[in-house]
C-alpha cells in the first residue's frame, strides 16, 4: 500500500498486474524473486534480477483520469525516482516490522541494515546520486515523501488496496480482519486515512496486543516455517547454521 500511494506506481500496477485474478500466485512469484536476489548464489540471483528487469522494461504508459497527477502523465517502471520509492518502502517496512514483530533494533543495527540495503538499490540500477547516504538522510527522504505532494492515494490505489485487504482466496479470509488491523496500524496516519481504513482505540489495542503476542510466539515457530528456504541455504553456505 505504501508503494501504491505513488500515483505512477498505482497506474503501472493497475494497467499491467493481474494479481486480482490470482493474488496468491502473484505473491509467491514476487517473494520468490526477492528471496532469490537477496539470498541465492550470484549466478541464480542475477538471473532472477534479469527476469525482473525484463518485466520492468515492458511496464510503461500514462496515468488515467481522476488521479493526483494530470491525465496522460507518463510513467515507466525503470524511472529511477519510482525505483527509489519502491526500494524505500521495502527498507522502511522491513525495519518497522522487525522492530514490532521480532525484536527492537538498536540504532546501530538499523544503520547497518540500511547501509547493506544500498547493495540492493545498486542491483536495481538506482543511481547513487538519489540514494540517501545515511539512515538519517533516508528517514528524512521517507518523511518528506509521505508528507509531500508526490504521494497521494487516488482511485486506482484505493481499488487495488481493497483487493489486497479484502482477499478473495478462501484460505486468506479467516485472517483478513486481523490482517486489516495490522495493515492499518503499520501505515502512516495520513495514508491510513487516505485508504479509508478503519482505525480507533479498540483496533489500536488489538494491533499492539497482536505485536506483543507474535513476538512471544515467534521463537516457538520451527525454523523451516520461520526462515525461508533461500535464507537457510545461504546460512548453510556461509557456515552459519
């Protein structure tokens, strides 16, 4: 939802993605690609990266009516500014989610994570000139994007968001109400309101209760479930497991 809040990203997803027809398959493909790029041996990781870049080459067009930018505004999935925004949402979400659902990170750990994330930005051809140099600069960039005029949730983003938080596959429906609470709780207030996600004191209490409960239960989850296969294989190669 952070990514879709950029009107050009929302336009690209709306016009090219078919995740509404098969959301589970889309999720599996996306996560498999990111896990491969992050953890697999170089040859396999670069092959995956090339496939992603080839898909991005085909994603370009113009924004339609009733969005925050003028109708006909061009977009391209290889636009460095769009790539930077998508990259930033992944980094911010990883830090926020780890902090809440795994364990609090120290400032030094967050800074190290951010420094290492620059390698991913380089792999996706994001120019060094627009990549924030430090965690402080990254936080300033992210806050400026959230509070500025570039990020603006429009009809396309709301439609896509509805399909995400109200999933159609039956296997996802039982957890969907809790999923919506967690999604709303993780979003900045401005975007939560823009997506029209319900938020009140009882929901906030459920959100924080879930976070505490998840942290307590996480160590009890078996490693094969808790850690993705690509990461386990990387640990084995490096002698960390």
